[in-house]
C-alpha cells in the first residue's frame, strides 16, 4: 500500500481486512489468497468471518463442520450426529441460512425434525462464513448468512510439487467409538487434470459427558451411530495461458444408520417412546454434479465465473410403517429434493478506482414424495431468479460499496396453486482507512428470501394439503452493521455491532397432524441485534486468540392464528459465547501444542415474543468445554501431519443451545488421533 491512497489492485485487500470478523485471527498461516476469497466466492464485500483452509484441515482431527467451526463464537451446532444437528448463525436457524458447496445450494428440507446440512470437510479446500444479510452479489436468499465451502481439485494438491501426480491417505480414530479413513489420487497431463477422493467415518453411539444415562441405564446416546461415506470426482482443463478453466465434478455425501423418526431427539420415554420414534435403517444423501467455468482477461470483463449444477437430497427408509409424517407406509420409501441451478458472475474494472461486479442467479427446486395419497396432487416446485450489480469504489481514504439486486420467485404448491413476486434490494457500505492499521466500516443491506417449499416428507397429502396464500411475498431482511479493525505488530482487534429486521416473516403450517387445506403465509416480523469482538496476538511461534459474540433474535407473531414458531429451524436464544485459544509451534521438532475453550453462558427466554409474554420460563444452562491438541510434522513440511486432540478434556456434560432444550447432549471426553500423508 502506497501511503494512504487506494487503487483497484488493493481494493480486495482493504475490503477483506476491514469487513471480515476474524479472518486474520482464525487464519494466521492461511494459504488461501485474498483475491480468491473476496472475488470468486461471490459473497459481497461484507463477507465471511472464520476461514478454514486446506492447511488447517490437514492439521486437525475434526471430521465434521461442528468441530472445524468451534472457534467461531457466533456459530452454534446442536448435539447428536449428522442430520440430528441444527445450525445457527447469530441465533438464526437453518430456515434462513445456507451451506453452499461450489456455489450450489437449496433451502428445502426433508423434515423439520432433522437438520438440513450434510458435508464432509475431508473433501473441501476451504470453508468460510457469511453473516447477516448479504450485499447485492451475495446470491439468492442471503438474509441471514451462509457457510460457503469449496471442494478441492488436483491443481490445489499439486501446487508447489515437482510431480504431475500424487496421492493422499488419511486415517484416524476416536476413543468415543469412531474411526475414519480416506484416500485421494490426483494428477495432470498437458492441459487436463483429475482427482478422485473417497472418505469414510464410522461413528458408533457416542458417550456424552459424566453423569449421563440413557433410558436403559447405559452411557451412550441411542441411535446416534452413523456410517458416513463420501466421494468426489473432478475433471479439469486449463487453456489459453491459464485464462480459461473448465471443471466438471460430482460429489456425494451419504449417512447410513438406524435412525429415529424425529432425528433431533433420541429415545427418552414419554412422548419420545420407542414406539413413537420407531427407529429403522435409513440413508440420507446429497449428490451434486457441477460444471464450472472461470475466464480471465476477457477484454472489458476482468474475470467471469459461471457454474451450472444438479443437486439431489434424498432420504431412503427401509420401513416407514411407524412414521406418521411419512404416511405410515410399510416397507421401503424414498423421498427426493432436486435442485437445478446456474450462476454467472462478472468482474470489470472501470478506470483505476472502480471494481464492477454484476451477474445472474437461477435456481429451481422440486420435491418428489414417495407417493401421493390424494388425486390431482403434483410435485411442489419453486423457481428463484436474481440479477445484481455492485460497484466497489476507492476514493482517497474511503471505499464505497453500492449495489442493487432484483429477486423474483414463482412457487407452485402441491395443489397446483401458484404465487409469484419480485423485489429490488439495495445495499450500501463504506470503509474509512483512518490510519494504516485502523479502519472503520458501516453497511446497510437489504435481502429477500422466498417462501420455503413444505417439508418433503409431508407432501404426500395424507395429512392434508399445504397450499400458499394469495399475495404471499418473500421475507425481506434489513441489516445495518458498524465495525472496526485494528492491527499493530502482531496484535489484532476487530469488532462489529448489527441491527436486523425481517419483515413479512414466512410461516408454513406448524400443526403437522391435521388434515384439510392449509396455507403458507406471511405471519409477522423478526428482529435481531448483537455484537462480536475478536482479538489476537502472534509473536514468533506463539499465538493467542479470544472472541465473544451475543445476539438477541426475537420473533413477533402478528397473524390472528399465531402461526410463527420458536422451533430451532427458525431461531434460538443462545447464551453469550466466548472462544479462546493458546498455541505454540516449535521449530525443531516441527510441533504445535495448543488449547481451545468454548464457553457459553446461561440463556433465558424464548425467541418467540408471545411465549415470554405468557410467562414461559425457558432457561438453557451454560457450559465450558476445553480441548487440547497437538500437530506434529515429522518431515518438517506439510506432507505428513500427525494430529492428536483431547476434546472435552474434563468430560463436561452439557446441552448445546442451538436446539430445543435438553434433547441431545454434546460429546463427552474423547481422544482423537489423525494422520494424513500426501506423496
């Protein structure tokens, strides 16, 4: 940076350094470039916070996103395993957040009693997080944030190698009855490259912390075991001096196991009896076939990124005779959600101080139930189309972001009734570089999210027909956020405060046990506000980090029939959350020793305002969990990593806050060992 003047070449750097909330803290040794994150990921200028790189993945024993993102205080995962987990960002649940894999994503769900996300980090190059309402370029439905994942390809693994091929092997085990293994082969020849990767994690029923007893008096959570199998195939071609790249990939994540009907609960007796939960063998899977193109130096177009994808979420059950949600069908059933989408994004330079981002987004979703119990029903579908333009302008000590997005949806319900609507959403942002190490920022973004398709397991019609009310519109979020970023000689301090309001909050029918015709409808509004603060210090091999986050989501149900809900897929009151980490890396041997802590304070009250008005007394107990870890590089490079961690070292029994109170406890003490070797 020359003095305090800005140019197009450092816009991406300043945007990243100011508006990410802890990227530098979470990623001191990141191998992912700033340009890759700020431009290619298409999250807008107020983008991600925690960034997990391939190097961090290799230095960790984690086998799921919950473990990878545990150091991020504003993100919370529930207990259990696989789709038993519910995810929240700033207290907002999975109905308004996404996990995007190679820019493919869906907002439909199989059943409200299970989590919506499946992804194995073993196949990923990087993971980043967007919080709150995104700017114009953030994509479809960016009202409350997203986790953005990129899968690895052959060129990533060959970077820095003098060979045209290679292999990667990994294995690991946990004292809490789990083991994993995987293999990757990759190579290139001429303009072409290819990768094949397979990973498996086999988890038995896990043990929570000290004092836990299940309904049979045992110390493991019944029906929490999962066999997770994942593979990735990628074919790539690079042409024109590296200016053109085409990649075709196919990804599959699959979870197999004997699961309960309501996966967010185990068997506890009473209403959650063995008979009502009716465990049976089930498979939940996600397939994604993606074709993507990247072009650079195309005249006026500095960079073009485009992708087209077909994604399918599928639930197979060996026997649904005991599942009322599923229609009590004896024998095997299969339910599918198919998503087809495409995105095309452009970057252009205008003069020396303006970066122009513009593009189109398209997504079509369809639910296919196992069968229909009533005549004249159809597979419900939803089509989302969006267009945006966004300018990032450098003027003196300031960077301004101005954007405008238009989103349009057309939803066709199971009874063939259709509703459509469109809306413009502006976004504004400013960064002031007060000194070389101190920046202040503010932004004001609008974003919409179209009505969700009704739960896939309930579209058969046996429990009635779910339609959509005339005049239903998309939810609209308005998010205002101010922040600062300070760095000086290895010390970092950054923070932000946000206010958000979501108008026209959408409600699908919450009573899933009645017949007749019911309608999705706008039923109220949602407010949320909160703050985040992160600090870090690095000197030599020593690193220290601390972070805190708190948010207060509140749902105001203004519909006469009181249709909005406090179920965790909407929002959850999570206690003030603290994260801390201390580590030291020795030069000889190449060994890192570290400690992590996650402390969540007690939370009171419901996110649904009318619950609090009627005297509802919801209290979630606080907890503090300590992890210790070791990373050893025996070859003194990144080729071989030996990782050891002692998670929940003091065997704390606790319930995470992002699900209903006291349903699935967190994992107890576990010793994890992982080894990965690339050659």
